[in-house]
C-alpha cells in the first residue's frame, strides 16, 4: 500500500511497502528467536551515503532513526535478559 502523510508544518512523507510486511516477525516466531524490529525502505539512506551525512544523523527524529532506536533497545533488552548462550568477543 501507498500512504502519504503531512505534519502540522506542511512537511509530508510517503510510505510505500515495496515488500510484504510481517515476514521477519513470522520467521522469528517460527524459528523461536526474538524479533528485534524492522527498518523502513528509505532511499534517503542511499542519498546520505552519497552526501556523507547519515540519515539518522540528518533526521534524528525521523522514521528511520526511530526504527533503529527500537531495534537497539530490543537488542539491549535481549542482552540484559541473558537467558541464551553467552558469546564473548575478544
């Protein structure tokens, strides 16, 4: 589906689901592993790489940055649980 949104300032964004959604969560459930989150298909990441300014730095309150925050929080929570095998990197 295609979704267009505008905020109070008149800035707008378009969301286009290029791929089906929910596949990662389904696979995680099937494999009995934690689902850490999903990232939007964001062409701004490519532009940021070309321009030398990462999308998350350029737009710290944007959808991509918020999605990364969720994943980082989930990784940290999973590590704090410590219920799985321990991996040591030296």
